């Protein structure tokens, strides 16, 4: 688990505590911990307890929670508060312009528990009756909901970079004799993408074995030259499988957009290996 993933757990915990009206001092401490963890120059997985607990804003209590998270993949306090939160309220955290305090009002005072209900309330001009929700805020929420719905299933490059850059080295270390490379939209560093594409010559069954032990993972193995891996809470991983001799050709084809590859192949032959 990377520092960014650890920070995400504590950031979400802090936001949900604010929504539920829990101890503001504790929620702020978790938010500060998330901020500090993201800024660390070294991965927590490489630290011993003395180094971890000595980090400003971490301390003994949060440090123990981090160790538990790394050992089990779960944060019990976060699991409990998620279970007590309607899914629609969780989804509202994705809407720009409404932070935890506004979401608390929407839920507790307006009785709204889903994005659909919130959108309907905005269209009926009902939000303006509540403190902190003027006409501009209401219109901004409507626009943000529309943007969110339009881009569901897409991820920002910055959000998936850490995940991608942890998986590839892991596979390279496990299979040093094989080729593994990012490809597709993430290799082109597109601003948004639907998935993380990886091209490799690792045997499909061996590759699947690396992920099937993870709780909650979903594997798509129907297509011969593809393996899709959906990890809980992570973007879809799509492995493009090939053999060693065709690796670079596959990398070229999967890296470029369909339009680019089609235009290139009209006038050129894709080389099997990099040119000297």
C-alpha cells in the first residue's frame, strides 16, 4: 500500500467523521495526518516504528492505525463509519463544491440521501431555504452533479499514477525475465482515463495468480490476449498479453490512440523491435 493510498483512508475517515458530527479535534488530526503522509519523501512500508511514530502529525495512536491498515488492508474505524453512511452520502463526496459540513446539512436537515434526490431538490429550488445554500451554490451543485455523471468511470491521471507505478515494479521484481510496461492512455499521460493499461509477456495464469489472492478482486479472463483485474477501490487494470518477440510491437499498438495507429499503418510497417 502506497503513502497516497494510506493518506486516502485517513482523509476519508476525517470527512465522514465531520459528516456524522463526531469529535472535530480527532477528525482534524486525521486530516492533518493524511496531509503529512502524502508529503513524506519515503514510503511508510520502508519505515520502522520509531521512524513512523516520530513523524510530525502521526504519533502513537495514528501510527498504530497505520500499522493495522498495512497488516490487514482495513481500518476498523473507517469500516464502521462507512457501514453507518448511506451509499448516496458517500457518493456526494465526489461532488465539487459540497464539503463534509454541507453534506451533513443535506443529509441531516434536508433528509436527502442520494445524488438523484439532491439534483431533484436543486431543480425545485429547495436548497436556498437552508443557511449556506444560496442560489449560486445551488446552481454550482447542479453543474457539478452533471459533470460527475458525465465522467463516471473516468479517473484523473494523478489519481492512478501511484497505483500504476507500484504495480509495474512489483511485477518486474517478481518476474525479472519478463517484460512489463505501462501503455495506453496512462503512458500518454492523458488527463483522464478509464483504466490502467499494461502490456506484458508474463503467462496469463501466473499473472492471475498474483491478484486472485486479494480479497474482493474480480478477474476477467474470457479474452485470450487480455486479463482484466478489478481491485476494490482501484481503477480497472487491463493487461494486454503478448509473447516476448512481439512485445514492442504490442506496446506500440496499445500505446497510440486508434486513430494514430490506423494512420501510421497506412504508410508504415510497425517494427517488431526498437530500431537502433
